[in-house]
C-alpha cells in the first residue's frame, strides 16, 4: 500500500507500540525519509521484497520504523545492530544501494527553541519532530551494506544440529570448532548461562 500521511502512521504506531511518543514520531519520520530517498513508495506492498532495514537501537523508534517499512524480524527484513544510536539504514536490495539516517543531537535543542512553553520534554519533542524539516532532524549518508545470502529474506539452507546441546541451528549460524559443529552458545558466544 502506498505511503500514508504522518498522522495515519501515528495511529498505527500507537497501536503497535502501545503509546505514541517522541521516539515514535522520530522513527516514523526517519522511515518516511528513507523511503523517499530510495524512491520506494510502497514498502509494504510491491516494494516489500526489495527492502531490508537495519536499526541501531532497541527503543521506541524501531517499532515505528517497522510500521512504515513493513520490515519485521520474523520476515528477516529487519536487522538489529546494537550500536545504541538513534539511526537506521534502509537497503534497497534490487538497486544495491543503502542510506543511513541518524537523528541529530541538535534536534532536541531545536525542539526546546521551537516550543519553550511546553514543559514536558516528550510533548515538546513530539510537536517539534512533526514539523521540523528532515535536514534539521537527520544526518544522511549513502552507504554500502553487504548482506550475505544467509541474511536475506527467503534464504533456505539445511538445518544442522549442535553436537553438544542437540538443538537445531538455522541460517548458517553454526560454528565448527575442533571438527565439531556447535551452536554459538555452546561455542562460547552465549548470552545466557545455567541458573
């Protein structure tokens, strides 16, 4: 479906995220600007198989980006790289090009200047982020992103079984150590340990 006005996305974002906040407005604006720069006017329809979004923070703006782009973790079109930055990269797989958009730190100060009478920081930023020009909100950089075939939507590969824990491993995420096929956790790269 073709891109909608910001106000329509705000309703969808509030439903998806549970509330509407400045981070949501920022994410919506970021994704809309990314689609405009890439020339993708229907990211959830005809253009959906050509788009991958990479987000750099696990905060409110990430949910909003998914609302505009249709990119989801479960569809393998949304990637998370934990850099702790209010930034995202939008990749057009068909044209092999990508644009990284980062929120400017100066946008917060600009919001204070635009709405000095609004004491609540979130409300002040929401108002400002709705109307600030893209050039004031974002830094733009055209970048090259290399995604392996195993990271693309629709990738199929044989599933292997970890020789230590017996759990299945998909998408070439296994590790071979000393001739043994292991999952990343058993190879020492786990985020969890026994309780």
